[in-house]
C-alpha cells in the first residue's frame, strides 16, 4: 500500500514539474488513498498550494486542500498566508486557513 502511494506521489511530483497540475493532483489523490500519511507530506502540500496561483487549477486546488488533505494542510497554508511572494496565493491561503477545521 505504501509503495503504491510512493509511486503515485513521485508521479505527481513529475507532473507538477511539467506544470500538468490537474494530472499531478490525480496522482497525489492516489497516493493519499493508498496511505493517508501523504496528507502530511510537505512537498505535496506546497505543490498543491502553488496551484492556487493558476486560474486553471485554482478551484481544484482549493477543493483538494479543503477536502482531500484537510487539517494537515493548515500549517502550510498559515505560513503561505503570511509569507508567500505571490499575492494571489497569499490571499487564498489566508482564506483557506479560516475554513479548514
């Protein structure tokens, strides 16, 4: 199970690097489904947060952070909401921190 998650997470990172962000999120979801420990993965969280900057993936990333990752995303969102260099990401992170319980 964990090995399947590791493979899906690695593929997600590869698609993230290609900027195929919707495909990356599908692989990240597979990794989380294989092992919920991936919800706490810093690279996964940071990559999905970065997807908030794109008009194409903004809504999917928002949903993914709220519903798929949930509470483990809060520390990353909190940090980005205060320190991110991208004003759009900063604003969206600050808003998400308030709605994730």
